[in-house]
């Protein structure tokens, strides 16, 4: 995808009530609707921490959902608007579990180091299982105490009882995050 | 073929009224035995957890605390016993409330970031005041609000202490010495802090840029989850002499407790180490029973890098707690229109309950050994006359601060000689969870939890009210059961009981 169309894509879904001056030329795309993915994650019982269970039509979707599930625990993501985009490009050593770990860590680190950027929608653009590489984009905005709710902070991703079930039709993924 | 619950029980044996032994064979490759301390209430919870886990075959689920204590006993270089303290509950890798010591001079011994936890040097500090309950009762809403206004809490909050990248480097190296130099701490504060608020092995160059970037905006923030700042009242004094040494003289005296850690910086140091150690484990052929027990040989490059980075993160945590102490002192001074000095807001003590330290211990054969002691959700509790505790507490033993949960009591204990022998000078750290967070959310209602606190006369300010049920007292083991078990088992001694009048939470 060319740089230009990428930019267009990233800013194409600004909500109608946004101020045009603040968001410049992208506001002209305000009639384009942004479809947020359905929720395919839940939080399961775990004594100290949170176990995220996600699923999807493909393993990519399950990964995306796990990351969105993580952010949804930190704030009510329905209040997050599509104002900014961040891209990650990661590689892991080992197996699919290492890749999932790295993928979630990377998003948590983007949040922690990019002024509390919270994506509402995460899209995997490239998923290379041989090279264990993922390129993904997150669409969202910077956390703002005046507009967003405070949930609980996710401290870290763990390997504890991590499970990836590719054999099931729902591609279930289980991951425990430390909070 | 997984064992049934009854088969599992054959490996668990009662030692006395307060402790149980986990025999070798409970999990593969155990080098030493496990032990856990419980009373009859806590015992039920532990066995229930094990029973549930045996029913649960495969998908989802998690390892019960007993299995985790045993998995730690299977790590290379462990000495003594893998100890589960009364507040023990299932964590990742190590259980929370798990203490394990490794022989520092054994070339095969390991260090594990999982044995420290992600929140490096998470800990508790207690300040005293010369105020009485009568002084604060009419002011408590105002005080709670003032504390809430001063201390940034919850997800997405940013610190108010001015800090640039260079300051951060210095803070990582100097710990509380930095806070004193910058005027946030009183010089005498560091006397009453483990390690005098500074780990000398700290090396900021072993902390990744990413960790520093996460830590920079968060210095002086409380965070979320179980972290809190509380205004507490002395409710009971069990040991008048020891309490007197701490400056706690009468029932109704007001104290301030702060519970927090090293924020995103510490979490990132731990995550970075886990990734680095996974490779080192393959190289050095270290076998563990659980992937989350990633570890490295103490004397490998990865092991030493982690220890130096962990020490830097520990220093950050002390600077963090010191910054919040500064803010709490300001909040009090403003409310009472006086100075923190005149309010006698001295630091009683500061403990770390997520840390690994190099310590000297006497082994059961009478020989002295240098050990790397991992305390995850466990508090150091050194006995009287130990050289590493401050002069003021030489006769009483080290003060041990046990934070309760939102709305419940907290305790001050002191270290004992028996604890030194049995648990390498370690005791519990808090209540320990009983209900899972998801279950808490289903069973408890957040506004009922808040109403209940108000009825008890506790002022509360919380950043995420909808999540308070996760931290509600009912989600935790009873902290009184936990400390009474420690006292009855002799691994530490009851000194003071505190009850909250105001809570500030993320």
C-alpha cells in the first residue's frame, strides 16, 4: 500500500462531531464509516490476574481480539475515537506462543511509551508463521482523563498457561495478563 | 495420566497446626521439599484450589498454589525449602506469597524474574503523625480529597514530579539518595527503609530504553490494581515496647500507609529479562516444570544483567514511594495548615515484598551461606540484633508492614529468630486473593461495595469505581487470619493493628 493511501485509510473514519481545524484535511473523510469488529473475547477466572480468552475465524483474528481484549480492560474502548494510527512490526524466536507474547507485549509497550496510546481496533496486515513476523496497525487515540474511563492497568503479559488451539474451528487463544 | 485428588493428597503431610509439607514427587525433579503455612480457614482454600485443578483437565485453568510451590522446589540450586506463606495464592511461575533461596556460590544456581514478580520492589511504607482520630474524623473527606488531588492515581495518570531523562538515570542509580538530594525526602527517611533506599548493585545501563520511556512519565504515580494510599488509625497495640520504638504511643494515633511499586519501568525490566532468559535457558540447558519459571544461572551474563536492572528498578520504586510520601506530607500540611515537621510525619519503615536480595544466612548444619533470596509477595522479617536493620529497631526486630485490602485492617509485625531459621527471615505480605477477579465482578456489586465502605465510616476516592469490587475485602483472604497464622507459627510477631478511615485508589 502506498504511503498516501495508507494515510487516507488511517484518518478516514473521524467521527462526525470532531473539529475540522484540529484534524485538518482528514476531516473531509468524515462520511466514511469505520466498522469496529465484533467482540470475540472474554475474561476468565484467575485468582490474581486476568485470563483473556479470545477466538476468531482465523488465528490472526484471535490474536487481534486478544490485544483488543487487553485494552478493553484498561478503559472503556467504546469511548476511544479513531484519531491516530500506530503500526508495529515484530519478529519472534521460537514458536507461535512466543509470537503471541511478543505481539501483546509490543502493544502494551506502544501504550506505555507513546503517551498512553490506546487502539480501539487492531488489524493484522501481515502474519508470517514461518518467519514468526507480524505487521499490525492499531487505530485509536491518546488516553485522555477528561474523556475516558479508568479501568485497571495491565502490567505485563505472561506465558503462564498460555494456550493456542489452532485445531478448533474458533482458534481459541488463552493468555494471562498480570494486573 | 494425571493423578486424582486423592493420589495428590498422599504427597501433602501435616507438620503441625500451622504448616504442611509438600513431599518430593508431587511434581517432577523436586530438589527440596515444599512447605506452606496456614490456619484452618486458609487451609480449606488451599485444598479447594488443588481439588478444582485436578477436576479441570487441560483447556483454560491455572496451576494451584501448591503445585507452584513444588515447581519452584524443582529449580536448580534451591536450598532449604520452597516456602508458601499464609497469604499464598496462585500466581505465574512462582506462587504469590512464595519465598525461595538459592546458593549464590553454586555455579548451577539460578535467578528467576518470576520469583520477583513484574512489579519489582512493590512494597509498603508507613508514616506516623502526632494527630489523633478526633483530629481527622471531621476532616477525613477533605483529607481524602486532598490526598487524591495530590497523588496521581489509576490508568493513564502522569506524575507531577518534574523529571527528565538525565534525572531518571540518576534516580535509577541513587534511589532515595536522589529523593533526598532533590528535597523530596527527609534525610532520616532512608534510615528506616530496607537497604537504606538504595541498591548499590544497580546499573541503569542494564535497563532498556523502552523501560525508561515507560517509567519517565509515571514517577510519583500510585498506579492501579491493589495499590493504595490510606489514612489509618491505630486500633490495637499488642507489643507496647516495639510500638514505642516506632513512635506509635497510643490507640487512636493517625498513620499513613502507601502501597505501590516500580510502575511500567519495573514491568518492562521483568518482561525484557524473561525474553533474554528464554534463550539462555536453551543454551545452558536449564529444565523447569513451567514455562513462566524462566530463569538464568546467577553468574551468567543474563543473570547478572537482570540483577543489576532489577536493582535499578528497585531504586525507582523507592524514589516513587518517596515522591508520594512528599505529596502525602504536603496534603496533610495543607489540610491542617501547618508543616509536615510539626505533624511529626516520620517514616516508620518501608518494606519490599517483590524482590530478590543477596543475604547471609545460617544453614541448618550451622554453616553460613551467601544466598540469593527471592521474595515474591513475601516480606523480609529480620530478627532483633540483625546487622542489616536500623539502630532504632535493633532490640525489637525489623518492622514488617502488612497492608490489608481496601477497607480492612492492616498490621505491623516484627521479625523473629524463629522466622530467620524457618523461612530465611520472611513472612507474609498482605491478605492474598481468595476470589478471582472475574468471580468478584460477578458476585459483588460495585456500588454496594462503596456503600459498605461508607457505612463503616471510611472515606474513599477511587479512579475506577466500577472495578472496586475486584479489590473488595470479600475478594481476599482474611488478613487477620493471615497475620495470626504468622504469629502463631512464630515466623513473625504481632505488634500493631491499624484500621483505615480514608482510602485513595487507582
